[in-house]
């Protein structure tokens, strides 16, 4: 029954670490425009303050989920926000299904969002929904493969409590040869295409293999982030977040307090459509544009002109974030912009998925 509703959601948790955007976005913006995704990739940026937030997605259902996250963040206590979505708190608490239903009923949602989400929650008996998207279910399948291959010695890296301890474990105890088999499975475009992309897997144009791409990303993560504090690594090994200290940035208590405070003065708009088209027609100039990895799927003139087209809606000195997954936009027109990702290298090193080549463009 749940498939009827959740087959329309590509993402319910997060496939990116928006901590990067939070780190570099300006404070007290006039206008933030972002791909919605699950909502977990745009909500945290509200901690920086914005008079207007425009959430854009091709999927109405993703917008409904985003709307719920914003509605919840406006009125709920931090613990109830976590519980509504299905996160476990640091104290190990989980919201009951009865309480989740009560909390949901109190949210101020559009009729369309409320109808869809009520049916979606009902189809899973009011359990949490953060693992119900296609991306999350695909990684749950990969986690089962990973568990069978790397076993207990792979999972024990999550028992390390310092980076020094983790790095020692990786050298001396982690099953490196078995892990390479997992990377071969992850790097198999056919497998990933079948699980998630259904024929729309990005056409790779980066100069190294799928396997090397993933190997570099995971090597970086194990060197720079503690596995038990990384939601993506946990999903990769367990299919879920086993250690709550690894919850994504939207769960951070201090950040949540800033989001809640700032949302009281923020106008939020939900737009179904192409984000480049939405950006170029904005009259309230955009200070921060977050395109996610959408440009990885562009081709032809759209691939070349997306920055130029979006430029008409951008304020001077605005930042545009472009994440590339396996495919980088080929020779986009960048006149009127300066590339400045190197200015934010520290924040990029801390990003907790490392699955993307991230470019930052400043409008000049």
C-alpha cells in the first residue's frame, strides 16, 4: 500500500549535506531560492535568515514534504520535529505512532499537501517516513549487500569515537579488500540505474571510473569525518541512521532554534517547475541559488545557458551552488560570474557525502 504514495518521492531524508550551504550562505538574505528535494536540503539554510524562500521542484510530492518540514519547524518543539519525521533523538527516544498522528494534525498545511501526506503516513501505519523515498530504499538495499560482504568488521568502524581511533581502525582492522567489492557494486552503473534512476543515470563525463570516483569520496569521508557522526556513511552501512549523533544538519538543536526564529518573518513559496525557468523570472532578486545536482542532467543549449538564463533573477554578489554527480555541465557560459569554490574549501572538506563536485559562482 505504501508504494502507491512513496513511489512518487525520490527523497525523504537527504542525499546532500546542506551544512555546506549553511556555512557559506549570507546572513539575513532578501531571497533564497533552492531545489526542494525532501525539504531537508533547503530548511537548514533558513537558519541564516531570509525575507523570502522559494522552494522549487518538478515533483509536487517533494514540495508537499518540504511544506511539511517548514510547517513543523515553525511550531514544534525540537524533539517533536525529530519525532514527526522519524528520527531517533540522542537520548534514544522515538515518537509513538499515536503521537506522530496528533502532531501532524496540528500542522498548517495546504489541502493538497495534507491530503497526500495523511495518506502516505497512513499507508505506513504512522511510522516515520525518512527512509521511505526511492533514494533511501535504494541505499537500504545497498546496505544489505555491504553488510553481507564487509560484515561485523566493517560495521565496527562506527564504534570509534575519535578520528585518530578511526584512522587506526581503518589501517589495521577494516576489511579493505571486501570493501573494494562493495565499491565495485556501487560503481556499477547498471545496478544503480536499476535501483534508483530507471534509465536516467547521469551520463558520466568525469575523467575517471565510477569505482575510483566512489573510492576517492569514501576515502575522504573516513579521513575527515567520524563515521558515527555521518548520516550518509550510516545509511550506506546500515540502511538507516543507527547513531543519532549522525543525524543530518536539519536535526541540529541550535540550528533548529535559529530556523524557527527566522521563519516567523519569512515568506515561503512552493513552485512546481524547472528551477532555471523559475529563477530567471524572479523580480525579487535572488541572493543565494542552490541548484543541487540538477545541472548534471542538462544537455544541449540548457547545459550551456543555465547560468546565463538564471542570471536575470540574481542579485549582484549572489552565490549560485552547482553540485555535479558523475557529470559536470559541459562548457557552461560563465560570463558575468566568477568561480569561487576555492574560497570555501574548508566547508567543502567537511561535507558529509562527498558524492558531488561542487562549484560556487558569484555574480559580478
